[in-house]
């Protein structure tokens, strides 16, 4: 919607003081020509936009934006997005629960009555739960999260006692906080100087130093996390299992295994599907395929086929004897 885009230009210029047409186009995901047309429309409406030419040029908003530039107006979808984006549990964990509630009250008060009633109804219809279904609340408690968040905000190095999975399990580390990520109800600290990921709930103790954190200018938290997730999944599925699976069994598969059957499986004359499934390792493959019972036949590797056959034989003998 063009009116929404014009308001976005005003908001951007209010918060960033000066932006070029190319920068506005990139931010709004439109062409530079579209930005030129929008600026002309704003000029025609009496909005005091001033454009500077040259290397350090760009558009500026003068005098607060004029009578036609009220920046507090929200469209209904924008108000809905702000309401649904709020995660009270995340704010509480960061020690910002009170500030979050205050901001939400101010936002609600600033809305016109019809829109205020609309978002009030919306809040009763949607609930966001970021915890995993089988999460243990005590297992993911992160008592030092507020202090870690303070270090991220202040840009100061942390001295921590950290519990890792291999020996020695409890180690001392000096971590330069680059950012925090909330994933499925668990908080992760990304820390340098060589960025790595640390579970905040595994921090056993910490102290804040007065050493400033220097984050490399090329570091981007969202990019780091996306790459880390991809690397994790690449490492996760290092093995393979060749199977024949019935349509009913295929419907019970999930994740990478389900995608392998759907995207790369080959239908056989009896209606079953032959596919190569990515697996995390022998134990993961054993448990996943044994759970499918008679809806799957393992063809390889031979070690996995032999292990499942031995289990089935043992089960048959146990039930026969009873």
C-alpha cells in the first residue's frame, strides 16, 4: 500500500536523520524510481523534505515533518504485528518485564478507540509459547540470564564458570558477549573473540569485568545464527539408512527422514517406497526405524539390519514363551 510506504519513509527519516534514495529503496524493497515518485508525492502534500546532492547527500525531514506527518498513526495489521511480536516471557527473562508492560500500556493508550478494541480482542485469541513440547521448566532455567543481558547491553566481557558436556565439565571462560538468541524456550549466548555458542542455562556463575567488548564490524548476529543452525543440521545427519517403507510408515516419519522419502523416494510395485534416510547415528536410526514396526524393512547398513532383526527375534521369543 502506497500510503503505508509514504509513512515508512517519514519514520525512517525521523529516526535516521538523512538517507539517500538508494538506501530508502533498499530498506523498503522497492526501486529507486519508486522512491523518487514517493518523495514527489510527499512534496506535493506539503511535507518539508529537503534533498542534498553530492557524496554526502540524501533526503532530510525538516521541522518535525509538518502538519501532514503524524508518525503515531498505525494501520490495523501494523498494530496486530506489534501485539503478536511481544514475548512477555522473554522480556521477563531479560529483566525487562516491567518495561515491556509499560511499553505495551503506552502503545495501547496511543491507539484510537476502534483499533484499541481490535487489538484487545486479538490478544485474547493468540498465545505464543516458545518452549518445546517436552521441555522441563527446571532444566532450561537460566538464573544468570539478566546479568548476561546486562553484559550484552553494556558491551563488557564476562568471566564465567561454565558446564560443558565433555571432561573437564566445569571450566572457567572469559566471554565477549556478541548477542543473545532465544530458541525454543532456551537462551544462547553468542560470544567472541572467535564466535561460539554457549547455553545460558549452563552458566554456573559469573562476574562482570570492566573490559569492553570489541565486536568485528562484519559480524551480524542473525547471519551467524543461521549459519550455525545449518552447520548443526549438517553435522546431525552424518549417517544413512536404506529402507523400504509402507505409505503408512512414511506418514509417521518426520523431519529430514520424511523429506527424504517425499523428495527422493522411489515407488516400488507393491506400493512401498525405497529411500535413503539421513540419520544422526546408529542408535538414532535403530530407535526411529524399530518404532515403525512392520511398516518398514531396513536394507542397510548390514549392522543396523542385523541389530533390528536380533531385537525382533528376541521379542518374538519372549512373547511366544508367555
